[in-house]
């Protein structure tokens, strides 16, 4: 059995190419039928997400990569030379490991994201429903889904914030729990400030206030976020009811003084106030963070938090890799036995042939037998063949896990006088990236 | 007797496991750990409850008439209260805290010499006794959990202030959640304590002939009541939260310990019945 994966992802190909080579869900059955129309692609599956397009194929004969790339070129109507430099190819246990990594989310753009597991699941059910998966891909993908689930339940890979704006949102949640109904005050215009505001909005923040030195600018930003513009002079009173303040105004002097915040805190009755100061130089006067119930994070603090998170993430990735190693080892033992399938099939076919032949003879000789008698004899001969072939079958599967599997299979073939289409042991084919 | 003691031991073991699992899940354990912790605690609670039932059957009355008995019941109420709360809002730190406290209470109770068959002094035989003790114990459990919330609040605020963002910060309850939960606990605990004091004074009237006699336990109960009244005042009337609310919760917790245990060892008074 040969297993190969050929594809491209966000690391190897630019977005324009990934877009061109993606298979929309509605076209998936058509793509699979087209891909499988070549007789040698016995089992195949297409995994297509916005960050990757991969073709998994399991064949009895040594697979021909050119067939898959030719299909890609035809199906996506793109010259092979355009995408071939961006393709990676993994075979055998490397292909299994690759799929396990994909399913656990450590091959994703955003490490540990949850969507990919569903996308793998959908790709698998699309392929299996249209009858393009067999023993190999079925057990491979069921295992991969299992590995993906294990990675998410047994490690922290699916948790944690990994960018400045998501860290800010996560900190806000550590203060306010539910961000629903909270008010954010955005002071100043700037990409980072707006990005943070977007993240907070996505986390469920209810009201948005926008203050800017030029009121017109505040109005236009407020319109974009569905918020309310306020004048710069109203900031001190707004601090009384806003919960999160994002500042990114460029100013030589701090905009918000310690006294202003102290006054606001008296109105707030100890309700916490969270400042996210993205401006350099800072908009919040140093000393504000000393006030009780006030939390001030500037860009450096947020950056440091991101670092902490990514260190934690590295640990989680290595835990996931441990799981993958463990599952890979277990799976490969089973995978090797798939190589025995052609031999076993040939052996069983031969036995069945002999049995049918002998039944025919019997039929000619003993004409007096009734249909019922013949049925009984048929069942008995079947059972004899079944019992005789049982032990060799198990033994052949076991041979596949030995080092000298090829030689052993050869002797089996000699012994029974069979010659399956392609008796080769699972070879470790080279990878290309 | 062996059966109840064995059940208590099993409960001790399970609470220990639950506490370790809660701690593990705070420090970054996987989902499996997070799910196992409450299961472990609930199993412990079942064994614990069976032990209490066994003791009650043996005594032929509610097992809440001395320190040994009430510690066991209080430990049970505490874990039960946390598990009920967890259904609404999961705070693993509080799970670790309540199972640990229960564990300690069970361990302490096992060091108290107890014969489990002594007859009650006449003063303890009253219809008010069960209501009085049960309401007091529920209020104590509430206050212990409220203290746990305050501790979690202060720890979280400290982490956020010192900017040591980590997994711990995402696993501790948010300031808001801790504050809300503490408030809920006190709003259950305070009426319970009020009821406990009222039924206690009715009981005192029948047992000692006086509603209130400034016995040390009564005095401390009153102080405790005043502290939580102050907390509720601060929280509801002047809508303050944060630093002052937390300080009152800590003070209240100290008063609860003084009322519940301290008085028995440090002072002599009417409440001295094996307590």
C-alpha cells in the first residue's frame, strides 16, 4: 500500500495561488470523481480550506505523483509550472504524521485553531460518502480525527491569546468576565487602536465611545464602529462610566492625568477601569496604575504578555507532538498490515477458484443430489476453505511488521503459486517539499 | 462505626484528589482534568454524606451537637454549596479552596476524641437546636466561599497589577465574577446567620431562660453579623466594591472562625457543650 499527500498551504504558497487551487464544498464530489477516474488512485480524499489544499491518495501500485499534479492542473485550469514549486509531498509514515499535525491544529496559521478539525472531518465524510475511501484512508482519517480530539482535550493548544489585540481582549475578560454591556472609550485614531477595538467588539463589548482632537474624525470612526462620538473635553466624565479605555493618540504630553483618573474612580465606587495605552509616547500619565482598581497596560506590557503566551504555546505544541508520536507509532503497525491485502486477496481468490472448480465437478458426478444437499455441501466447502485460510491470513498480516517482510511475502506467493498485481512492502519513499 | 470511619477516609481521599485536580486544572491541566475534578468532589460528597447518615442513624438524632459532628456536617455543606455554585459558574480556584478546607475540617474532626454515644444534656434537646445549628452552618459555609472569592479577587488583581500575565491569570475568576460570586454567597449567608441568631436566642430562652446573655459565642456571632451587614451596606447602598468589600470579607471570615471555633478554646461560656 502506498500513501501519499500532495498539496500546498499558507507557508508554501501565496494567498492568490491558494485561492485559485481551492475546491469549494459544492464542487467536492465532482472533484473527487474526477480525481478517482484514474484507476490507480484506488482511494483518494481532498482537504481544501482557505489555508491549504491537499490530496491524499492510497494506491496498491506505486503512486504516480504526475497523475495528481496533472489532475490539479486540469481541474483548477492552471499551468502545472505555476504551482509545482509550491507543492510539498509526503509519503508513507511522513504523510500520516503530516495529517496528524494538520488535524491537531499545529500546522495551522493560527496554532491550535479549532476549525481545522471540522474541516478534516467534512473532507473525510465527503470522500467516504462518495465511496472514494477504503480500508487505508478510513482508518487513517478516523485515527487523525481522534488525534485532533486528543490534542485539544489533553493539552492547552486550543486556548490562549497569541496577538497584542487578542491579549488585550483576554485581559479585559480577566477583569470584567463578560464583556457584554461594557463600554469602551477609544481615544485617538490609529491602526492598532482600531484593531484592538475590533477585537473587543468581537468579544461582545456593547457600547463604543470615540474621542478625538478633531471632532469630525471622532464622528467618522464612531460611524465605522457603530459608536458614539464625544468631544475631547468630555473624556474625564466619560471615565466615570466607560470600562475599557483604548488610547492611541499621538501627543507629546499624557492626555489622561492621575488626578483625572482618581476623580473618576471616586465616581466609579471601586468598579475597575482598564486602560490599554497603545500610544508611544504614552497617553496615560505614569502613576495612574498605582490607583486601586485601575489597570494600565501599555504596548510593551502587551507585547510581554504575548511573549509569555507564545512560550506557553511552545510547550503545548511539544505536548501535542508527543501525542502524535505515540499515535503514529501505533498507527504504523496497523498501516503496514495493509500491504498484505493484495497477497491475501490473491490467496483467497485462488482458494475460491479451486473450490468452485471442485463444486462444478461434484455437480457433474453426483446428479442425484437435491438442491438442498448441494447447498449443504457448498456451505461445508466454504467453511473448510475459510478455516484453512484463517491462520495463513493472520500470519501474512504479522509478516508485514517484520523487517524481512518482502522476502517472506515472496515465499508465500511461491508457496501458493499466486502473483498479486503488486506485492511490495511499505517503502519509505522520499519526501519533497 | 468502622463503616462510617471508612467512608470518611474515602471522602478524605477523594477530596484530596479533587483538590489536586482543581489545582492542576488551574495551572494548565487539560479538559479531561477539568472534568474529572468535580466528579471526584461529588463522589467524595456521596461517601461523606453516607458517613453523616450512618452517624445520624447510630445516634438517633441530627449529628450536629458537638464540634466533632458539626465539623463533619460543615465540611459537607461547604463542598455541596461549591458544587451547586459550580453548575452556574465554574471557578476552579474556588473548587480547590473548598475541597481543601473540607479536607482540613475532616482531618481535624478525626483528631477530636469522640465516643458518638453520649446522651445529650437536657439543654440541647430542643426543637430549635436543629434549625439553629443548620442555619449557622450554612451561613458559615457561604462565608468561607465568599472569603475564597475575595482571596481569588485579590490574587487576580495582584497578577493584573504586576502584569504577570500567564495561564494562571486566565484561569482565575475575573474580578467581576469573583466580586459577584462573593456577593451572592453573602446574600445567602447573611439571612442564614440572621435566622441562626434568632433561633439561637429562642432556644436560649427555653434552655437558659434568657434570650441574650452576652456569652462569648453570642457576642462573636453578633460581631460577625455586623461585619457582613457592613459589607452588604457597602455593596448595596453605597455600591462600593473592590478593596473595601474584600477587606470586609476577610474580616468577616476571621470573625466566623472566632465564632465557630476560637470561642470554644479561648473563652468559657454557656455554649460549652463539647464544642
